[in-house]
């Protein structure tokens, strides 16, 4: 039976190709991207634009099959990720993806559709276990070998929902908890992931490939993991939506850990609707992860019910400034524009609504104790579940890297590994730090600010425009707003808010524990009001002269955005915003 053709299966229109080439003169697009974009034009929406709901509707109508869709994503990955711009966001592909797709087509033909993700291809971060022909390595050569004995719970839930795990996304090796001076998006197994907007810019991390791949339309969505910023930072830098859930809403069983007190798994999507659809498939109490017990009675299996294009109307939102602004004029300008858009959409803003604990949070003292103490214990417990790989402990990983320094240590070292292995904190110090972190971020931080101002949520800039990737000196990281939620275990949603010189910048909606429904409503309202996301152009570098007018925003307003006096950031972080 001949499969239906759509989305990217049409011939190249040479006239369109020439027009695209002329438009790229000020900042050249990679040739492969031009060809792919021309090829993508069809009566249907292109993969760059199409939503999960629209893909599902096309498969329901019979105008698209899952197998054809998988082939189209695989072709796009080959043309733009492996070749052409060489985004390098996909660590490895699932060799059984087309077989699984045909099976799901057969189910649909027989009248059985598992739900809104039936037949939808997704990528998952390379630190999430799958019991199949793919490896799970956290990007390290030290874990290349026999696949895990079980799927991670979130991977199994995706499969049960009918999603196709198309492959594994590249990441910052060991989720960026190896060196003090790492370059986000680099792994020993996968090399360096590039930002699809401007290729020599960094995609942020550690869920670098997960964010970049969705931005570049290599899958309909993806899973990332976050300890402090690693879902929201890549989503901001790559112009997509990222949902970092409450710790315990999604299971971490079968995920290479940093620290169970802060680790969480969440989705990236081109839109709030796409990310919400994926989140609903991941939730539920899991006996393999005791922290999910707290989600009983609080988790939802359908978060798309909270989507509301008018979600900002009547909302009362606090504006975070102290400690989370002032590090980037471009970010601050986009943030001020976002606040104006929120007010125009009917929100009441309490400005400022600063956390009384932000200066203490900014030192990172409690967080560092918690992460260093838990990492060695959590990683060793995970490694005990793996067989047929070169290492069994953190000490083994350190030794492996030293023995394979030419490949693993050529750009940066393993200071976090060595610090954690030395076990510098005793149990009493750790217990006190954990309580302190929870209090500073939660009860005396986010919760106190929400209560004092009668707020539904807080809003803050997510981070700066992407910096140039620098493997020699490491990340040029300026600031972020993820730390309070990270140490409290609370949710954040990043939404694209604008761009600076063609580089995306997002804002974060921040709430108390289990407030994902509220945050999704607000994020959807902001998305509908601003429509700020732009598709990536796969430009090779930032043009010195060209159409990008980032500082024009300040010139038009007579100086700094809204004439607000500059404020110094209270933290020059070692890692916050990219773990």
C-alpha cells in the first residue's frame, strides 16, 4: 500500500530556493538548510510549524501515516543535524523506529488510538534509560556498552502513550556536573551541539540537544532533565517552550542522576500546547521513585485542558527583579517588553515582587552542599543497576576519564566529580543544608512572596541570549532565574519572549509546588498574546552588519528599557541555570 506524502516529501521549488538564498545575503544560511526549507513547502504545514495536535489530526484523517512522518523526521535529521548545518543535537537514532511506526499505524487502522501522542515521534535526553538497541550514556564513553535492563519509567510511559522514541538527544556530559569550566552541549560521545539559530552560539545545557532538536524540528517534542536550569535554559536559548515540573510529578527512575532532591524530567515543545500534551503522558505515582508518592491526588494526565489563549486576563503576577535581572541589557529589554504585553493582555503586575531570600539563594551555599553530597550516592546507586559498561562507581568514572583523557578530558576536567568523590560534607551538614535550601527557595522565598502579594505566579527573565560556544574557556554564563525553584523543587515554564540579534530569549513563569495547571494557563496566554517564537535560520555566525537590531529597542525608548535604573546581579554563578 502506498503511503500518503506530506510535509517534507514535495520536490524542491527552484524559484523558492533562489528567493531564500537572496534573503540570506546579510547572514548566510547553510546550504542544506535552504534546500530543506524549500523542499518542505507543501499544501500542508511544514514540520517547522506543525503542532502535535495537527499531526494527530492529519493521521486521523488518513492524509498522513506514522511511518511516513517518521521517515520525514529522519530525513530532516540526516539533512540538517548530521549534514548541512550539522546541528549535532541527536546522539543516536532508534534503529527500530520505522518498525514501531508501522505497528502503530496498524493499531490505528484497527481502530485503536492510545491517545494524543499516538504515532508522535519524540527524542529523549541521552541520560534516560531505554531497554532497546540504543545506549544510555549521559554522553560519556564510560557508559557505552550494554543497554539498561529496563526502560526508565518516563520512557515506558511515552511508549505506552503511543509516542515513538525516535532517538536520544545529545547533552552536556553527565548533565553538566563534571567540570567547573564546561562548555554546555559537549559530550565525549556526541561532541558539541550547536544552536540552530546561529550555529556558533551555545544551545545551553545540559538538555542541549533536547532543546535544539525541537527548535530545528527534528522531532515533535523532546524530554529533558533539570537539576537547576537545564530544561528552561535550553528552551530559552533555542526558542522553544520548556516545562520543568515539580520534583516528584515525573519519575526519575532509570535516569542518570545528579541529586534526587532537585532532579526532574520534563518536556520541550514548539508551543505550550505541545509541551503540555507530552507532560500529561509522564505523570503518576511510580514505586521505583518514592518521591512521586507526593504527587498522588495532585498530578493530571491531561494538561492541555488548562490551555487558555486569554490566560493572562485577570491574572495577578509578581515581577522578580532583584538577583535575576541586570546581567544583560538585551534580556532586560525583552523582559520589559514582555511585561508590557502581559499588562495589555489583562494581567495585573505587582512590580517588584522580589524574593526576600534571593541574596542567600544567590550564594549557592546550601545548594552546593546538597548536590555534592547526593551526587556520589545517587550516581553509585544508579550505576549498580547497569551491567556491561566500563564503570560501576563514581571513582571508576574518574579513573576512566583519566585513562581516556585524550577523548574525555581534552576540553575541560572533572572538578565536580573529584569534589563529590572526596565526600567533603557529613550527614549533619547535608541535612541542615537541605532544610535550608527548601526554606530559602520555598517557604521563605517563592511561597512567602506569592502569599504576601496575593499572587498566582511570579515572572522573571530566563537567561541571556546565547553566548558563543567556547570549548577553551567554558560557558560565558551571565545569569538566570532558575535557582529558587530548583532548590525548592517547584515548577517553572519558559516561553519564548523575543529575540536579540536573531537569538531567542525567554521568560519564566514560576509557581509553588504542583502549580503546573496555573503556569500552563499563564504561559499559553502570554504565547497567544505575543506570538514571539521565530523559526531558526541556521545562520553560521552573527553578522557584524545586517538586519538584526537588538539595541534599537533601547534607542527607541530613549535609553535603557523603560528608563529603569540598572541593577547589579547578586550572583556570578558557577553552574546555576545549566544543570
